C-alpha cells in the first residue's frame, strides 16, 4: 500500500476532478472536501494536448501517483461535444490503465449545488496563493542586486505576467463560484432537459408503434403459414389419402414423397388407367384394399387413376 493511500484516514479520499464540458477547462485534486490543487487550461482546441501533462504535474506536486487516487470524477454534461469527448475519453483511459474507478457528474448538478464552506475556503486560499506568487515575482524583479541583462528582465516580466494571469483566473473562478448559476443558465439547462424528455417520449412512442406493427405482421405471417400448411396437408390427404402433421412437411414436395416412398409417376402411370377393369383383374371386383405396407391409400389412388375425367399428369415435365 502506498504512503498516500495509507494516509486516507487522516485526510480523506483523494479524487481527481476533470471538467472540460464548459470553459475554462479545469482540473482539481480533492482530498475529502478540501481542494489541494487546481489548474485551468485551454478550452476546445488544445485541451487534449494539455490535459494529460497537467494531470501529471498536479500529481507530482502532491508527490502522488495515478494509482494513489481513490476515484476519478468527470463532468458528463451538458456541455460541448469536443469538451465532453476529451474529458470522458481521458477519464476512461486513466481508469482502465490504473484500475481506479471513474464516475460521471452532471454539469448542471455541479452548477446548481451551492459551494460549501470548505470549497469557498479553498478558493480563497487559491486567490491568496496567487497573490503571494505575484508578490514574490514583483519582489524578485525589484530587488535584483546587479543590473539585469535584457534576457533576465524579459524572464522576470514573463513570470510577473504569468502570476497576474493566475491571480486573475483564481479571482474570476472565486467570483463565479460565489455567484452561482445565473437564471439564464438555469433556464437554458431546464429547456435542454425538457427537450431531452420530449425526444425520449417521441422515441418511446415510435418504438411502441414499430413493435405493434411488427406483432401484426408476425401474426399475419403466422396465419398465412398455417393456412398454407393446412392446404398442403389437405392436398396430400385428397390425392393419396395420407395423414401427416406439419412437422413431417418440407418445402420441397419431392422430399415429402421420398419419405412416404411414393413415386407419383408410378402410382399414376397413364398405361395403368382402366387396365385392370379391361383385363377383368382383381380391381374389377371392387376397390382395392389398403396395403398396410404403404403409407398411401390404394383405393384413393385407384379412384383418381380410373375415374378422373382427364388423364392425371404426375409431374410438370410430362406436360407438352
């Protein structure tokens, strides 16, 4: 167990906060309810190039590693598409690589929730720290013992400018935090929620209609299949006297006839028509008895063969 994780009981859980949904892009390390370090950076273009380096820097300042985090909290919107994409992709990648759990927090929820005394105190500390940084840079510029070179002067002025920017950003962040969301922000967020609810209701209604239409089509197809199956069975019964169930049928009638052992070209051979009657054979004494060795009814075949008003053609190939 790392030293930082061992110290949780004294200072609380260490959480990395990521918010690039709305300007400016903000990162923070929070232990318990205390913000220990926070930075702001570019919003939109350049955010993805800045964010990972900024996270590494914050962790180094706290002598912590990614694995020392207890959680990663990321703004889940509403916000800009690019901002949300950068924040969520970064949080997901860090969580996957380190095993630290990540959770999404609504931007509107974070705006509406009033700042706690701890949060206000942290913001004031940040402003004070920025002021000290500004003062330190000013003192350094004013107390140089030797005449500075042009490079040293430029370097000191750059540090002074940077410190002023940090102080201004900290002050602006504190003013925003103290003021809370404006009525326009709350109204806009409410409209977005209402629009999303309407879209959800419309999608649900469309899904219900599609499901109902599918059920109707399925029922119609099932009915048609049953009717066609019944007609199929009726034809086999009418021509051959065969009693089958739907499970014995196949779309290819030749497969069904092969299973029955019935060859229509043999059973309805035209040369057999009236042959037994003319020769005074067995069948001239009456209808033949059903042969239990066959699955068709010989009497029905005999009637069709000898009493049909037209010659029976067993296959379409026999039709000229």
